[in-house]
C-alpha cells in the first residue's frame, strides 16, 4: 500500500509540468484579450461582430482542457 502511494506521488510530480502547461494555455487567451481591450479596443471590438468565432474558440478550448486532463490523468 505504501509503495502504491509513493508511486502515485511520483506520477503526480512528473505530470505537474503538463498540468501547469494546460492551465497556462487556458488562461493566456483571456489575459491577451483583456490586455488588447486596454491597448487597442477597436481591434477587439471587431471580434464581437463574429459571435460564432467566440463560440468556436471556447468550444475548442473546452476540448483542449479535456484532452490535456486525459493525457495528464494517469488514474483512469
């Protein structure tokens, strides 16, 4: 039982980089979007004319989050 716990901790440590990269890839687009709102608002306002692009982006990000979670999660 103790060996299993130790192995689980080692796997969690080795997959930490993947979890961090996944979090970064999810947060970064929102940070850039907010920064662009302050730097060049007109550039961002064009995006609001195309709601389908926003929906497709969020759907793709959701699929990416699930995919990264499946890659990093060793338990299942």
